[in-house]
């Protein structure tokens, strides 16, 4: 079945393209002549997006004691360009894959946003470099996108598969591999690489988020961070909506112990509340 699924992926069908606003921002980010005002200009054209960016910039998760802002330019100055780009990705990507009847898209995106947000808290505590944390945010947002690709490409077969998942005791990725010859990590990575054309490090992180031992040292740090964060979110009930055996990564793999994780509980709760607020 692997070949037929990959064949469907090549045809694209009704799979969503990368949102226009994200494409425009990525193009500007890759242009050395672009300025912050160019990014602001893209966001300002969409009043709904601009309003949400401002609202989130003033939320408890992002403001953290800083003064509130009333303009987009001041929001970018306050948060920094990279943080605003993360917010735009979060707003725009969570509009996608919402039509499927196979899975609860709200639960799915809440989990993805939670993993993205919490990875930033754990990464900072573990003193992981900012660029790796930035990568972990976007990879966290997309780490399970292959699940939704399954739901769109083969909705009937995947719905039946998920019913079987409720009675077996295997991880999701192992069960997918056994049933379809490909798991959501590989399918998601292939989808992002072919149709969204994003940074190859995002593709690699999505591909290997269940096989953290492969890749360069920085890649491993990102995958370990995602793995630990994913496990924490699943443990507290913030799952992608699929019941399966969870294979967790020890927090010590990113240099933290259980006491340190416990100390972060309030920040983690705030990060998860932020995910809920964005979806609402």
C-alpha cells in the first residue's frame, strides 16, 4: 500500500498548500534585501491576521510582564521578527486540515501547538541554542502533519485503522508501518518537502521525530527536545486525538531531571492555555 499512498501524494489532490501569507513571508526571509517593514506589510494586508498577531503579542504567554502594544510594528519590535513569524505560522497552519471527519482537528492542532510552545520552555531551561529552539517550534507545529495527510489521502482506510489502534498495544508509527508500509513521520516529511518546500531541517526533524539518534549533533538536540516535549504533552492528556502506546524519551536526554520539569509546570500550563486561546 506504500506505493499507492505515495502515488496519491504526488497527485496532491485536495491536500492544502502552504498558506499564501506564509509563502510570502518565507520569500521575504530568504531575501537579504528585505526589511522588517516588508514582513509587517504582508501581515497588515490581512486585517484578521494582523489582529490576531496583536492579540497574541499582548497575551500572557508572549507579553511576560512587558508593556502592551497597539500596532503591528510595535508588536514586531517587542517580540522580535522570529517570534512574530512563529505566531504567523501558528495562526495560518492551524486553519488547515480542518475538514477531515477522521480525526478531531481541534485536538490535533492543540497538541501540535502545545508541543511547539512547550518545546520553547524546555529548550530555554536546558540552555539549548535559540536557533535550535526556533527550529523545534516549527517542527513541533508540523511533527504529526503526516497523520492528517493519511486522513486526506485514504480517509476510509485510515479511519478503520484508527479503530484497530484502540485495541492493540503498539506505537502509532509501528502500527502504521505494519499496515501501510509507511508511518506518519515519513509521510509528513515527504508532504512538506514536496508541496511546502520548507527548510530541509524542518523536513528532517519531522521525519526523525521518533528516531532521535540519527543526524548531526544539532539535529539530535532538536529531535530530543521534540521527543521529550511530545511525551510530556501526551502524559498530561494533550494528545493528537489518537489512542496508542506512547514511547517516551527521558528528559535527561536534554539535560533536565524530573524536578526541573516539575518546576516548570506553571509555564507549561500557560503554554498549553496559549494553544487553546489561539484555536478559539
